[in-house]
């Protein structure tokens, strides 16, 4: 855990194909690649992914997760996970991209998702961010990225 309550993980991208892809792909493909890495990481943490790229009027939820309690069948926590993947910090990191307007959009989307899934009754609802920063090769190191998970960003 970071000092700010975030979880950080370093991921190496030493496969030549992946390195070339990450370095030259479109922003949309990079975003999809980042969402796939974030989903893989969440599953390794024991989180259940119940939906991905769920569209609603005015937006899209990247990943919807649940974490079940040890008692009963209802999930304890349902979280919307917004994923931001960047090759540069020129425009700021992922945290800076979660503006007040984006927070409102994510809350509205979560409300609509829960309405569309009446069988899900979580005790807690939260909005998380996974910020993936992609770093180009330097000092003999291959392409690599860092993944940082921030809980309850909105």
C-alpha cells in the first residue's frame, strides 16, 4: 500500500510484440490494452469482474467489480473501476482526469448499472481508479509500466 492508500505494482513488458504495440498503437487501443491489464490485475487480487465496457446514456463504465462477503450471497462491495492508461504525464496522471464532471458521470452510470442488475444488492458502492503509466525503454530496461489502484476516488 502506498502512503495515500493506493496499491502500486510494477509490470514488465519485455515481449517485443507488446513493446512495439504499446509504443505505437492508437490512444483507443492503448486504453483497451490498459483495461485488459487492469482486469487481469484485479482478478489476481481476488476481485470478481461482473461487467466490462458497460455503456449507458452519457458514458461507459470500464470495469464493474464485486467483492463477496463470507456470509450470504450478496456482494459486500460493488465498485466501478475507471482505468486511465498514459504514455506520458504531459496532460497529468489518471487522478487528475477524474474531474467533478467525470465523477458525476461515473455515479450516474453506477446507479443505472445497479438498476439494470436488480439481483445485485451491495452493502457499499464505490468508484475506484486504476492508473497505468507506460514507460519507454531507458538505461537498458525494456518497456515497462506501473499500475496504481486508488480506491474511493469519488
